[in-house]
C-alpha cells in the first residue's frame, strides 16, 4: 500500500468524534403529523391566531405536495408520521444566568468545545443556544438591546414583536416553496430572530449553535433575520449532532431580508452526524435558505459543510434591488457514504446586480458530491454580472463528483462567466512537497487547505479556526 | 386524430406495405421500439432533458401522412444547397424518397455510398450488424424513428480504405400547405483504419411545415477517422430533432461539426461513446440565430474507457427573438482514468428579446482525470470596438468582424478547402461581414 493509499484508508475509516448523547428530561409530544399536532405546538407556544392559521394553511398545502426526487441523492425517505414534532427541555424556571442552565447541557457544550463563559468573556460572541427546539440561554441580549438590536428566539419574537414577524415571515421563502419548507412552516418549533435597526452596525458576531439531541426528534428551525436600511450584521451558525443509528431529519428554513444599503453576512459550519463508515445512520439535512436584497444591499453566504448523511441545501439570493450584490462561498466535504447536493441560486432582478459563486467540493471514500446552481438573469436586469467557479477534488477512486450549473439569461447586457474543474491532487505537487521534506500526509493537508482558502478566508476568525478543525476531522489523516 | 394516433396508423400501414420483406430481427426491433414510443409519448417540459425546449406547438399540428405526390425537382434546383465546385458523392432524398437520378453514387469492393434501402438489399449483413445497435432505445423520439424509418443515407468504408471524396447528403421537402413529419435514418460504418467525411443538410423548398425526426448512427473503427458536418439553415417553417450516436474504437478520431443558422426549432442530440483507449472526440458548433428560431444543443459524452479525450466547443450569437439552449454532459465512469474532457460554451446576446439557457454538466466517478467546463455570456469587447473605430473601421463593420472572429474558432477542423470556403461565406453572410474588406485589413 502506498503512503497515499494508507492515508485514504485512514480517512475513510475515521469515526465521528462528536457522537454522544446527553440525558436531559424532555417534554416530547406523541409521534405523528396532523392538524392536532400543529394546534398543540401552537398552543404550547402560546401563539397568536394568525400564526396558527398560517401554519395550518402551510400544512394543508403541504399535504398536496410530494417529496422532490430531482436531487442526485438516494436515501430512504423519512417517515414523517414517526417523528415527534415537539420536544423541549422541561422548563424548570426562567433562566437568568448560566448557573441555572441544566448542568448536563453545559457538559455537552463543553465536549463540543463551546464554553459559554469563554465565548462571553473572550470572544464577545453573543450565543443563542438552541438545544432541540427551544432556546435555553441567550446572552449579550442586554448589550445588544442598547443599540436597538433584537436578537432572540423566534418564539420570543412572536410574543414580543409580532408586527415584525408577521410582516416578514414567509416573505422570502413562501410557505409552499418546496416540500420541506412547507413542512417547516407547518411545524417549526423554534429558531432565531434578529432585527438590526436602521443605520446600525452590529458590534459583534451573532451566533447560534444548533444541536439535534432528542432521539427520534426532527428539528425544524426557523430563522428570520432582518437588516434594516444601512445596517450591517454578521451571523454565524454552527452545528454538531450526536451519533445516532436511525436517521434524523433536519428541515430548517432561513430567511434573510436586507433592506436598502444593508449588508448581511451569514456563515455556517455544518457538522451533523454523517452516519458511520458503512453509511448507516446520519442526519438528513434538507434546508431552505434564501435572502432578498433590496437597493444596494448585499448578502453573503459562506458555508463549510462537512457533516450529514444527505445534504440538500441551496442558499440563494434574490437580487431584487438595483446595485445589489449576492455572494456564495462554499466548501463541501463528503466522506464514507455521505451525499451532498448543494449549491446556490442567484436571481438577478434589479439593474447592475452582481453575484459571485465560489464552490469547492471535496469527495473522499464512497461519497458523492454535487454542485447544483442556478444563475438567472431576468429581462429587466440590465448590466448584471456573475462569476461562478466550482471546483471539485476527488480523493480515491470510489467517490464521485457532479456539476449541474443552470444558467438562464434573458438580458443582452449580462456578463456571465462560469468555470468548473475536476481533478485530483497533482502528483507533481505532492512530489514537490516530498522533495522539500514535507511528508505526503502533511502535503495533502497543505494542498487541501490551499484549495479551500478562498472560502475559509471569508469566515470570521473564530469560525475559521473551527472550520479548519472540522475539515481536518472529516478528512483526518489527509489534512495537516 | 392526434399525432400519436396518426403515427400508430402509419406504423400499421408501414408494416403491411413492407409485408415481411425485412428480416425478422428488424421487424421485432421496430415493433418493440414503437411500443416504447407509444408508452412514452412525445417528450414534454416535465422531462429534465426537455426543460427548455417545448415540442408542444409542433406536435399539435395537423400532420398529413398520405403518400406524397413526388414533385419534379431538377438538378439546378438543388445545386445551391450543395457545396459548389467540389467533386463529391451525392445522396439526394426528395420528400423522404431516394432520388437516384439526382444522386452520384459510389460503390465498389472497397466502399459503398448509397441509400439505406439499397444497403438493406445489397449488404444485409452489415446493416443487421449495425442498424439500431447504437441508437438509444430509451429516448422516445429515437424509438419512434427506429420503428418507422426505412430510408436515409448509408455509407460503408472497408478496412484501411480512405473514401476519396466528400459525401454530400441532402434531404429535400417540397410540401406546400400541409404539415409533414419525416423520419430519416442514416448509418455510417467505418471499419478499422478507414476514413470518411460527410456533409448533411435538410432543406424545405416551400413554406409547408416539416418536422424531421432524424437519427444517425456512426460506427468508427479502431484508428479510423470520421468527420460529419451538419448545416442547419432551413426555412423558418421547418423544425428538426436530430439524434446522432457515435461509437469510436481505439485511437480513432471523430468530429461532429454543426452549423445552425435557422429553423423554427432545432434540437441536436449528440451521443459519443468509446470502446477503445486513446480515442478523440470533437464536437464543434456555431449557432447564429435571428427571428423566432430556437436551437437546442444537447451533448452527452460517455467516457467508460481510460485515456480518451473529448473536446466540445459551442459558440452562439443570438439576435431578435431567438433562443439558444446548450446542455453538455460529460460522464466519466469509474475506470476511465486519465480522461481529458473539455467543454466550452460561449454566447453573445444581441437583442433584448433573445435568451440563452445553458447547463454544462460534469459527472465524474474517476479520480485521475482532467475535466473542465467553461461558459460565458457577454458582449463584444468595447475596447476592441473602439480601437477598430480609431483605425477608421465603422462600428457596424467592427462589430461584424469581432463576431466573425468569435465564431471562427469552430471552423478550424474543416480540412476540405471548398467546404471551408463555403461555410466561411455562409457565416460571413449571416453576420454581414464584408470578406473582401476583412482580407484588406488582415
């Protein structure tokens, strides 16, 4: 076996390191999906009538939809009736400080390397932690409050800022957008809500850590982020999930609204449980993420995807306003039997709109990585500009890489460039490194890091470190 | 009666007309294919492969399947549609029927150039070995053609023989009022070390609607060299779905060069596969559209053997209300290491009403490969235009020259001077380029 083969062997046999189960008392409702469950969720969360109606409408439309099959992934469809749609850690009392948080829970975060106090004290990151479906700790809220920034769980926002929620929820991702978005609209239990007032620059990175915890619990997060005129916000989202044998469904919806001159930077590090090396278990990650840019606004998506058994995710930008900008930077790593069908949609509606897509795929083991993207230039989008680059790196001869870029242009002034390459790590590059005294192992790490640099550079500092950690975990043995 | 019912009737008529004159295996193939077509029907926008191109309007027309009155066509009528000043073999089909007197046939112990029907009579073994062997039976229109087509060009070149002249194939339609559906079928067989070049054109003489469903199978042996030029410059009342299947042996080279200048709807399906290593496939195309024309290029290159190479170069210029579609797919299978696959699609949109949908796809299962695709949509370089204007070239001419240069890349693989000149002239005429002025400048 050559050195390279050994490394690949190691890569393809590494176990998931973050697999553990935390025992917390949970308030779980019976499995199943019907109108009563939705009414129950709505009631438990003490929601206003309009939201219940909205959920029920989404559910009725959802029932008429069928699960999409166009993605280049194969999996056993999750049985939606065998999922419990509400699971919340039992509220003991209202929490005011970290001391009151369930110690078990704190331990979980410690294992993940997310110490709340650390984060609070050293990094200045406000963390709104979501375990399963209900947020249990929100920090820095008061500090943000002084600036008029609202950063809370969506259930809280529904109680306290119903006018904002009512105005924007479902405005970017309509409740009938797709099968899983409709499901989410009907049964979402919690998520984050953020509002940045006019002309405000959010002084810290906002962040939410998601974890799927309760066995057999689907997680349906709903994130709504509104940046009012001239504001700026950088939002981080990261996730790791414990090891499970049965598949878990994660169908989140994220809606971003960037009003005139606003800028939103949304970064994700995703490391749900990918299944074991036989391809058993793992999380189904079927997420709908979309943002709308008004005049001169900018939305930038950055994602590092290393986890999940099946990923099905296309963070998109609707460039509605003139001079708006959309960006998408992605690293997607698949290993063992993982499958990823991911990419972006850039819909150019306004004049002088610009978009950039940089997608880097790395496939190893027996996995399959897909890039699926759409660049659409509408008729009125004068002088639209798009640059897309999607590169794939194949490690080993049993994996696959696929590229499906759709480009639709209806305006003659558009300038579109798209390029894609697929290759393996060059033998001459490895040879050069070896010859300079760098071992094959380290050399591969060096090259992969360099390959992903364009994307990793887009991440905020704190996240870049974590992303690199995840990259090396996913491709252990090949990343130095 | 809708088109599908009419086709069923027509298929029955064909069966009784042939009256068992064809071999049993062929009869079975035909009925199997027709059943498949009946099950599938015509493709709709719901099919991913037909997402951007709708046959709806065409298949709703009232097609006439009664036997056509053959009209009198003279040699001078067809001359403008053939490559002039070139000694070549000619295969002329009028309304789907082979016209021997207008054609120039070639047949000896080394090769055969003639019609498919002749071939079935004179060399049934070759036909039985190759007919229907490459065409994808899982595409409904190809299946329909396999079921119903019994005429087209047949070229057979024996081992080590280089066909001395270009083969020109012209399909003429003369219908006036009624709509006609044509099923043409070509078969080209090149044995090992053979060489051949083919020029194919479909032309309507009158404004009656024609819908051609054409299928070509080309079998290229080891170390053989094959070039196939297609000129699609038909009337705007004509539409065509052309499916071409090429199979290449080791060390062979094959080129399909498509020139699409008009037509109501033209759909080109190109399918390449390799059976031996070190084969080279080239696909070039230039699309220059005006009016309401739609041209859809679909390519599929199946790399299942190592060390093969494929090159795709698709250029398009779209004006007025025309629409272009490009869908290129490269599949590199698990064992096809050392594959080189390149795909390029460049487009210019000239009008606010023109549009382009492009989808270059790569599906790769082998790790030691170099595959890439590039796709651009843009306008002419402002600086180049300005420079030319400072040199006294009016804007209109400057634009024409730049477009001519843009399109010119796709002409590089044409080696027959007369053919090249004719195609250059055609491109120049379409782009309104003054070639004499061009020569003065360059």
